[in-house]
């Protein structure tokens, strides 16, 4: 005779809460077009934005995410804002992106860029961008500061760039 394991009430409650949290969390990941994304960081003149382009399938991207999260935490009460812009496909939001974000316990704000034509959206970020990721745009409109990097960045490098953006 086979024994059937029935979860306890507390285990069942945890599963239900996880599923509810997971569904509500996925609704909080904005899916944006490039014009919406640019409006987000180009219209706020006194904030330094760190806009990182990454994907769940990009190993160097995944390795640098903890540094971006640390920057978010260190500067959480300042006018520095980290935006993690995933380049994953929109249809993978619930099946790949959300589980990844939950597993990595990301603190920074995550957005999904819903664009397929690189020839259209890439130059809107930087003429220097070949389309490779990781890629990061650091800008402060008030100080006319705009630096673009197409490589993996470290916490120390990001901190130096933030200081430069705010002093210029």
C-alpha cells in the first residue's frame, strides 16, 4: 500500500502565499518600449540613473547583478536609481525572468524591454552600442553626464562613475 503525503496546513499556506506573491510580482515588472524607457530616465534631471541591459541567459550579466544590487542598496536614500533592463523575450517573463529574479532575490527595479529590432532601439541608447550585453548607461541630465559601457562592471567602478556624474 502506498502512503500519500499530504502537506501540512502551514506548508500549504506557504505554497499559496508564494504563488500569490509570484503572480503579483510578475505584474510589477513593467514591459516597456524604448521610448517609454528613455522617458523614464531622461525626464528626471536631478537623478543619476544606472541603466543596465542584461538577460537571464547572459553569464557576464548574471555575474555583475550583485554589484548593481549593492549600488541600489547603498544609494537607496539618494537620487541614484538603478534600472535593470532585461533583454529576455516578453513571453518569457513569467516562465524565466520572474523565477530568476525570485531565485536571485534582486533588490533593484527590473524592467523588460519589449523591442525586437535592434537597429531601431540600440542607437537610441548609444551610438557606441554594438548590441552586446552586458551594457550599461550611466547618466545625469542635470549635470550633462552620459557614459556608456559595453562590458561587465564592478561595484567600485559604478561608485566612481556615480561620483563623477554627481560632481560634473
